């Protein structure tokens, strides 16, 4: 039973790891883009919250909603 709990916790934590460039690998410009995207995706336009999808090479981002709450 404890193994199942530990596996479930590790699976949840693995889902929280950001994709793309890790925090240590980001340039100041990429970090700024990440902060803007995170702020936008957690703003009032997305009441259920959204995950940023960031294209660092293109310099743009989009917000991916898990489901629509509107």
C-alpha cells in the first residue's frame, strides 16, 4: 500500500516539472518570457488556470486550459 502512495506522489511531482528549458538553462530573455507567460496564463482571462506553452526560439507563448470553465 505504501508503494502505491509513493508511486502516486512521484507521478504527481513528475507532472509538475516544467518542460522546455530548465530554470538553470534559461537566458535572461527566456526567463523574462517565462515570467510573462506564467503571469498571463494565471490571470483573469483563464479562471480555471492554464499552463503556458512557450516557444523560446520564436519568442511567443500560448495558454493551454485543462478544460473550459466559461
